[in-house]
C-alpha cells in the first residue's frame, strides 16, 4: 500500500513541478510545456484506461462487444486530445497557422465529440454492469477464487517445483 502511495506522489510531482515552473516562463515556453504535460497525461490515461478495460473484458462481466469497442476507441482518443489543443495556442506561437485553422477546429470538435460519446459509453457500461448485477457476481466469484488460491498454490508447488 505504501509503495503505491509513493509511486503516485512521484508521478504527481513529475507533472506538478514542470507545470508550476512553466508559470514563471514566457508565453511560448508556457504553452509548449503545458502541451507536453497534456500529451504525457493523455498517454498515461490511455494506458491505465485500457488496463481497466482489459479487466472489464472478463468472463465474469461479459460486457457487450459494442460497448468495449467504443470504450477502446475512447481510450485511444484520450492520447490524441492534446493534439487538438494546438489550435488554442496564441496565433504567433501556433504550430497550425491561420490558413489551416479550420482543420484544427474540426479536429478539436471531433476529439471533443469522441470524448463525449466515450463518456456516455462508459456510463452505459457501468449502468449495464449494475443492472445485470454482474458486479456482485464478479466480486463473489473473485473472492471465492482468492480463498482457494493458497491451497491451489500448495498443490502446484508440491507437484511442479524442484
């Protein structure tokens, strides 16, 4: 438990310290640092969310495939959402210049729409899990398998370890 807390504090400091430091810098450096922080946070968010989806995609819960596919698309889109922030930079610092601002606005609106649909699918998934009482089923069967784990390990160790 303590190891998890230490790791979370280190990760938080990894993002908080550069963010606070960027407040003291000029405008261009501030936007660049904020962009990279958002991109890294999107990447971490994507990894953790796909790991969660891997757990949800179990034999106990049996989520419908359409919900899982939509949630995986939403998880992947979380990495790309900071790219849509490029059009929000001040014009003199923007990577996307004024002649292409329409494309960046379309990207921004499409990422926001994907994010909204993903959040609605996540809400529908939670509603489906609670309505079908799959969460209780999952917790009962996982707790039963955890209580039998020590005896199963003893049997395994007796026959398969040298």
